[in-house]
């Protein structure tokens, strides 16, 4: 598997698809990438990409840090500031510990520890605050994910 820059909300990041076995991903990356699976998280290349997986070994989230060179529709990317989030989106909602923009389900910017809700992002975060990570995660309902 060759990692890509592609980000698909609720489906994949870097070519790593949600609902895939983490063992399949690890095997396909082989010795070409520095992998460190431990306690439900597999780290690739020192944390550039983090894969969250459950006891069933299926991937439920893929997160990248500011070293990942990709973006989602020019709206979201790792390393963006609160100011950039406000400039690139019409709405911002706190959902599941992440900032979700414009109602796009399945992708967000993880909030700092201890902050899981807000009325306005600027109530708790300075405009210069940097979101180091971007996360792609399972959609809230299976019906949305499958289009049924």
C-alpha cells in the first residue's frame, strides 16, 4: 500500500479506509513504513498518521498531524488555525470532541483535551490556536455511511 494525500470524510485518510482490518493495513505497508501498533492505536512514521481500531481490529478512525501534506476540499487540513477554520467554513460545531465544519459528517479537527463543547470556538480558543491534527471517523449512523 502506498499512502496518498487523499482525504474522504467518513471513509478514508491517506488511502487507509475505515472499517478495514488494521492487520491488513499493517501487512500492506510492510517494512517500508515505521509502524507501532499498541493499545488500539497504530502509529505510522512517528505519528504522522494514527489509526484507531477496536477489539475486533477494525479501523474506526484515521488521524494525521501537521506533517501530513493533504487537505479536505480546501476547508480542513492539519495545522490550521482557528482563524483559518472560521475563514474557510460557514458553520463550526463541536461534536464528539472535534470541530466539525459546515455539517460535514465524518471529519473534524480534534479539540484540546478537556474541551468538548462550545457555542463559539472563540469563546475558548484564541484565533491563533493551531489544530495539530485532522481526523476522519465513522459516520454517526450506518445508514448515512452506506447511503441507505
